[in-house]
């Protein structure tokens, strides 16, 4: 959890978020006051979720990394806001098992 949002992973691998901001992953910055499933990850089994100040990092069962929010910590190659989780393609072929996220950067553990 961060000061602005929280992430929850259910037993089936579904990801849910609540709070405020683009890091929620729902396609806009509208606040959610209860855990809401992140539809963009339908069909992806999420095993871990990390909430940073302005970003979210979600790890899938295949070792893939998905990010949303704002800033360079997303690993998407720029500073633009990404309001639905996108796979970090530069990590394709790398099995990521953990992550850490701060205000300005993220770390992937392989």
C-alpha cells in the first residue's frame, strides 16, 4: 500500500485496487473507495502487487511485469502517465520473482 492507493491480489490471481490516481489501473484517475478488479489484467494471473507513491507494479505467474501510474519507475521508456497496466517489454524473456518500488524508481528481482 502507498499513501494514495492500495493493491490486493485474490486467490485466483485477480488484481484489485482502491484509492486514487492513475496507478489504480482502471483507465482514468477516478478514485475507487472499495477494491475494484483491474479489468485490463483479465486473463493474466497476478501473483504479487506493489504500490508506490505514483505507480503500481504487478508481477504475473509467468514472471512478467506490468506497470501503471506516472513516472520513470514504470519502465515503459518515458515519463508519460499509463492509466492501465502495461507489460514491461524490455523485461520479456526475464523471469521476475520480486520487485521494490519507491517514489522515483523500481527494482526487479530475478
